C-alpha cells in the first residue's frame, strides 16, 4: 500500500480545527495528519473515556495539541461550545447503518447542528464527509455516466429499497448545502466510494466490518454493479491486515 504524502499541505501552526467523530477510521487518519502539520485539533467523541479511542492520545503531537470533547451531535449547545473559536471543521461523524432509528436523526440533525454551529462561529471552511450514496442511488441514472454535483440519489428509491444509510446521508448533505448557502458557510463536500486501509484504532470500524460481509458484496453488486472494481481488492487488503 503506498504511503500517504502530506508534504504539499500548508502548515497548521496557530490554526485550530474541529474533527467530529475523531475516533472513527477516516477521522483518526485526519487527526493524525492535522497534528503532523501543526494544527491544534479539537476532536469530538460520544465517549472520550472509551478505550477504543485511546489511540488518539498516542498520536504524535496529541499531548500538546489534541483535546477530546464529549459531544452529543443532537445537542446544538454541546457542538457549539467545541466549534466556537475554530478556524475549520471536518465533519465525519455519522452512523453507518441501514437501521433508520439509528441512522436518520444523528446523520441529518447532527449534520445540521454542525453547519449551524460553524456558521455562528464564522469558521473559515467546513469539510463534510458525505458519500457516493448521496449521488448514485437512483434508478434513472445510467451506470455509464460520470456523476457530478448535479446528480442526487432518489429519496423514494432509497426508502423503497430500505437503504436508510443512503437516504440519511442524502438528506444530510442536501440540508448541509441549504444551511451553508443561507449562512454563507464555505462548505466542501467529499463523496467517497469505499475508503479502506490500515486502521489506527484497535476496533474494526463499521464500514470495514460491513464491507467484509458476503451479503454486502451481493447487495453492492445488485445496486452498484459498476463499483465492483472498487471493492475487488478488499480481500487482499484484509489479508495484509491479518498478516500485519
Ligand atoms: N469508510 C468508507 O468507505 C466511507 C465511504 C463513504 C463515506 N464514508 C463516510 O465517512 C465518514 C466516516 O466513516 P468511517 O468509515 O471512518 O466510519 P467509522 O469509523 O464508523 O466512524 C464513524 C464515526 O461516527 C461516529 N458516530 C456514529 N454514530 C454516531 C452518532 N449517533 N452520534 C455521533 N457520532 C456518531 C462514530 O463514533 P463512535 O466511535 O462513538 O461510534 C465514529 O467516530 C462517515 O460520515 C461515512 O458516512 C465512509
């Protein structure tokens, strides 16, 4: 696996950024990278005392520049207090599940709260980790087209197929854009397909776990046949983890 290259990133000295869901797979790498570049990082967690988040405290620069905050994304006040004074926000926290009761409220209202708090704090930029699931889950989208920001998943289709993850992420992203436009927030949305690789944390994250299940592969092939190549390397990645 190629090593990541962070040499082109600007220095983060004197800049404070917030990373929501800091203990997650993607967020942990983000925190590591930001600390390496000199940023002061405020990580939000549901439970900072949970041993599964212990790896964050071991990161280089963590002792000096990382603080971990217990935040309930559904409580605007709790997220406001952490984002206040930040130059930037990386919003990655989200359930990764098709259970509508677990998925919808935190994904949608949690994201709304993050954008509202960012607007109030006048942060310079918000980067929201959305998903290809907000773009591609639409029976009217030809599998041959290159999708861009003008494409959206079809909410009725998501509902009918009980794809509550894509439904929640789609509504969350649409709400994020609406609130950002109303409040002049500089919002950047990233729509990853599959993000796999070495885990910094001691537990397997939801996405990696779900993606390893044979039934997931069948589901992906059914709904997204054209991304098969993207998951093709998955067993070899897993083998490397086992050997490591
Ligand atoms: N990995 C991928 O292939 C992929 C692809 C497309 C999009 N994404 C998106 O990228 C982001 C990060 O994904 P990941 O793969 O790094 O997943 P992950 O390791 O499961 O991380 C998800 C994070 O969200 C937090 N979270 C879950 N439910 C929450 C809730 N109800 N309230 C507050 N926080 C909650 C988790 O905290 P706990 O540790 O407390 O559960 C965890 O920190 C997500 O928004 C996901 O939708 C990932």
